[in-house]
């Protein structure tokens, strides 16, 4: 486990007074092996030679990019951040990075990207994107040296967030990028991460993982609420009052099912919905593969939440279904992959239909409704 081992940190710093003292401090405070390199050229060679051995990167802002060059922050940081991104892409693994510098805020603020979300709260704490070598910050009512705070934060973030970093930045960057843009990272992203982490890093037995159908259901609820806000789904799919909720089945009908010519002849649940809503498009909004996936996802997720001892329908009684496959996790994994496609489709659909008022006109009208 990471929490039981030394954390290997590649450090680009060329001041010998600092490189002789900080590593001891990092070791004593947080069990970090802080390995200094005087130039990025040297550091990159070490990075490439054994990329998987490194857990994080720390940069001095005013350092040397290549031997023989002057130590200028603008040249150094602009080049290094490009190189780190390229290497991470090639190696399919992002290393969390940090800037530890004696530079002034005005000198380097715009040179540091905002992409280090693993450490995003540091800017809220310090009002800076970097750690000051000799700075003092108040945390929990106590004054603490910033570099010592950094060492402890590296251990915490590498230990507990490194797997999430790989999921978000290397394995599913497009999906989490969409959730960020739509403001759904804290809602859908949270539940999706709960589904994806065990698929790639284990640590959860099948019984526990199969309890996470609720995360699939919650993800869909948040996306459908967003669709209501964008006026793509009609407001009738949301219930108001004591039992706020989203009718997942009705959402699926509107997005992916054929609209009956005569709602009176539809089954009770479908008929009840289509009597309230008319979809203004001849064809469903969802492509057929996603429509089929959505129907199955809602059926299975509903079965996980609403199973009953007497129900015989496997699609509605997940416990009975799981017995037939030795409680394997593969169905939920497959549905999770479909959720990723659904998120990407939604992003594309919104780009083509960004106007709320036009969406309401183009996609639906309500029949004899209080809305």
C-alpha cells in the first residue's frame, strides 16, 4: 500500500543550500524521498528511465530548463508544463505536480496552469497556485511553514487520490471533461468514480460492488435533472413536494422510445406518461444502441433498489438475477461503460441544442398539465 511506503518525488531545484536541507525535512515530516535535479533536462531523463517509480513532481519556478541556459521562470515553467503533459499522455499516467518557489506571486501566477485539481483547494487556502519556500500559512488556527504543509499534502494526495487522478486524467479524460463543463463533476462524477475505481484498481469484492447500482441510478437522476434545466426533458418527469424525485422510466420513454399514435392503447405506465406529454420529434432523441442501454440500465438499477421477495421478473429482482451468475460484477461494469457513452452523447447533443427556450419549443409540449 502507498501509505506504507516511501513516496518518490522528482524535484527540479538548483540551489545547493536548499537541496541539502529540504530532503531531510520531507523525509522526517512525511516519509517522502525528495530527489533533486538541477535542470529539467536531467529530471526528464530520470523520469523517462523509470516513470512508474515516481509518485509526484515538485518544481522550483525559477530553474534551468536545459544546461547552459539562464534560470528564468517564464522559459522554465512554460516548457516544463508542456513536456509533463506530453509525457503523461505517452505513459498513460498523470503524476501530480506542485510548484515550490521563492518567486513573487505576480511573477509566476499566469505561468502555472489551473489543471492540478488534486490540489485545487490550496489556492483557496493561500490565494496562490504555488507553495512559498519560506511562507507561513494559517491552518486550523496554527501558523505552519508552507513547504512542510506541501510535504504532508503530497503524501495525502498521492496515497488517497492517485487512483482517482488516473481515472479522471488518463483513462476517462473525455468523460470527466464533459462533466466539468456541464457542472456535473461533483454529482455525476462522484458516483461514476465510485463505479470506475473498482473496475481498474480492485479493492472491492463482488457483493460490495453489486451494491453500487445505486450509483448508476443517482448518476442518471442528476443527468435527467440537468436535461430538465436545459428544457430537453419536460418538467413532468420531476415530482415535487415531499418526495422530490425523477421518474427514470418516463425519462427513458421520452428520450429513447417510439411515441404511440394512441396513448390510450399503451400499457398503464407508458400511457400515463404519453397522455401528459407530446414529443415534437418523429424519432427518439437517443440513438437506438443508447436507447436500449438506457432502458436496461434503469430496469437493472430499479431492481437493485426496489427488489421484493415475491417478484419473479429477473429484470426487476436483481438479487435473483445475481444468483444465476454467481454474483459476478460484469453486468454493472457493462452498464457503467454505457453511462460513459451516454455522457459523451449528451455533450454532443447539447452542443447542437444549446438554447433552452428553443429546446422547449422543438422537443415537447404538455397536454392538459398543471405545468
